[in-house]
C-alpha cells in the first residue's frame, strides 16, 4: 500500500471492524421482551446502531429505567458474545495500514469495557488502539467531539484524517469534525442512506475499502 495521504485512519467499531449486528439485535430483542417494552423489528433496531445506549433507552422507556435496561442489555450481550462475527480481510487491511506507518484508532459509541472485550473476542485487540469510547465525551456522534478527541489522542490533524463507519451518524460526525468520511455497507446502515451523505466513498467490500484508503 503506497501513497497514503492520511494523518490517521480512524474507525467506528460496531458493524465496521467487526460484525456485531446479530449480537446487538439479539441484545435489544431480549431486553425489550425482558422489561415488557414494545417489540421492534430488525430494521428499527438497525436504525438505533451508532447511537448511544442511554439515548436509545431514554427514548424507549424514559430516564428512570435507563440504568436497569443498560445493565440487563450488557449482561445478556456478555453471555452471548459468540454471536459476534469477523469480517474476512479486515485483519489484513489493518496490518497493511500499520505497515505503511499510518496511525490507526477506534472512536466508538460503545462503552469502553464492552468495546475492549469484543475487540478481544474478534482478535482485534492487538491491531489498533481504542481511542474514544462512550464515557470519553459528553457529546456523541453525529457530533464531532468523539472524532476530534480521537485525533487529538493520536496526534493527528483532523483535516488530514479519515473516519470509516457503517452508519449515517458516522459520516455526519466525520463531516462535522472536518475529516474525510468513508462509509461501508456491510454494517447497520442502508446503502442508499449512506450514499446520500457527504463522503469520499461508500464501499461494499474490504477490497474496495483498501482501494479507497490507498489513494
């Protein structure tokens, strides 16, 4: 990989680096049923991915229930992490980027301890650092704050950085941060919705992502 022009390549986690979508859908389905909340179909649950759990559960049940819902959700997810799947070729892409000397990192809306656990399950814990998790900023995607903090922590100029994500909020956060956005269609977002946003590219395969990042 040559001619890399990025000061850093930053990634979302869920649905971008690892296929956590079945795990997330299962977690929400169990939580809604366990706490007698109205059921939701897969498309609705997918639309929640990229937002923070407190925001989603506040919308569904009000602020008084958030802590209990989050605890149940996280406990079920921890017991069922076998539902996580890896994306073929992603480890090779990360290795090529690292070999090329480009700084890498993750900025996610997932809680730090949960993200670190799933990174280990996916075998990604040695590939790139978790720069920003849910607890690290008071504002969250599509706000620029998580991405700007990630760039600061890795010593990168935001204007030269790229953020890769699978959700509309990821591309909007990249734009708000003055970064280049790249959307991937193998996660939660609908391809048409992603392509309606400002981005360098919206890609369908890891090979296409490699080409988009190579410049």
